[in-house]
């Protein structure tokens, strides 16, 4: 494709099923030759014959038996143990990815979603999303999330922009390709499924502010998640994720930089997970709900980070010279797919890596 593609928070939506694969070859360590220890020797001591004293005759008397002297024995010195050198750690073995990843483009001014095969890089059309919306944030990175599959990939929730200036439509597509409208509102973005697949959370932007809303999958019972006072007036940039433990993760900008928070759908247990002058955005829960992958600019350029669901254990997944953003998980939690753009500008490519930054593989190159 020669048209420029713009990715957003979940521009990568994993639909990756994994099967076993072999680990990369383990480097063979050439053993060092073992030098046998030198056998200790005892130097000979010079002696001279003893002087024989004159003997005299005497009559023996009864007494205790004379003890027989036992000659001393030499304690053998054990040979030194030659330590075994452990081989260096090898690359982490990860099951081979199968299935597809979904990426978003806006070629020719139209939102489109495509399947990408994680092994061959083959790109096939998936969904037409209507007129392109502005998903970018500060000339790079992502502002919202494209959509999300429900558990088991039975349904895909996404936003249809319609004609320029029209209201956005939150839609659901089933496995047969049939779609239905859930709600039509201005500023709708970033849908994410509840763990049981019965509800959707999404972000709404209105003239009075930014909100996180909930709605049943049949379009009924829409409600707003109460906004705690600590983040009143915040902009919820960078999408949202709903964990299997019923936690919502989102980024909120209250003071010029976005930080990552979690809260329950009732809005009563807000927790701030990051607190940094840089932007932390695009939080995505791992399938088991224990980890959060996100994008941070704390290294100047955008990088992919991981942390525990409570904010502890924060670490950068890999050091990259590019802007890496929009992480998403494989279903077994072994792989992270992400978008990458040179800092100096240029095409946005799609990569995947394991959760320790190894096994990096480019899936799509050039304006995706």
C-alpha cells in the first residue's frame, strides 16, 4: 500500500491464537580443557644410621602387654573440583503466533480495518469504517482506540464515522459479517468489552466534557461512569481497556500530561498507577488481567512499557530508536503487537515482540 496509514490506541487488535513452536537454538559453550591437578609429592628427608648403644642382660618381669605401634597413615588430598560454566541465557521460547492482527488505516480519507497474518505479513480487508476521523495526538501516537473483539472473537465493536461532521455510530459486527448499531453520539470512541461480553464501555466527548459511558450490547441501559473529583475535567485520551477482574484502565490528562488510572465501573475505587511529567497512554490489560501494557514518552520518544495491574513492577519492554506505540496482546499473553514510526518521521510499520522485548518481528512495512 502506498497511502499513509494512521494508527490509534488499539489500531492493533490482537486476534492471535498461538501454538507451540521451538525455541531459537541455544548457543553451544565450548568447554575449557581440564588440567588434572598436580599430585602432591613429599620431599625425601636425609637420615643417618642410628648409634647402637651397648646391650645388657636383664630378667623380664610380668607386666601389661606391650602395645604395638601403628604406623601413621597419610590422609589423601582430594583433587580440586573444576567448576562447571553455565551456558549464557538463551532467547525466551515463545509459542508461534497464528491467526491475524487487525490494523487501522485511513487511506483516501476513509477508515479501513485490515487483517494481518503474523507469520507471512499478508494483508487482507476486514472492515470499512466510514469517513476518516482524526485519531492522532500531537503529530504522532494515538488518541483513541479502533475497536475490540469480545471474548472468543464472536463480536467486534467499533466506531463508524459516517459522513464528515455526522455523529459517530458505535457498531457491533458478528462473525458472519453482519453489523448492528448500538448508539449514535458525537465524540464516541474507544469501545471495550466487559469480561462477560454483555456490556461495552466507551469514551464520549461532549461540549461539557469527557465521559466514560457504559451500555448494554443490545444498545440499552446507557449510563456514565461517575467521574471522581480527582480527575474532574480530565480528557480521557489514549483509549481504554476492561480487564477480566472488572477493572477499567484509562489515561486521564488533568495537568498537561496523561497518567494511567484504574477504576471499577461504579466509579468508586479510582487508583492512579503512573505519575510522571511525560505522557502515559494507551493502557491495555493482558488477557489474565495481571499486567498492563502502555505507551510512555518518559524516554523522550514513545516506548512500550509494562507494569502490574496495581502499578508496581514498571519496566520498559525494549529500547527502541523509533516511536513505538499502540500495544496490544496476543490471547495467551506471550506476544505484544505494536506500531512503530521513525522519530524523524516516515511510514508507520507494524511489529510484534515477546513480553521481554525479544523475538522482534516486523509484520507490515510502509505506511500502515
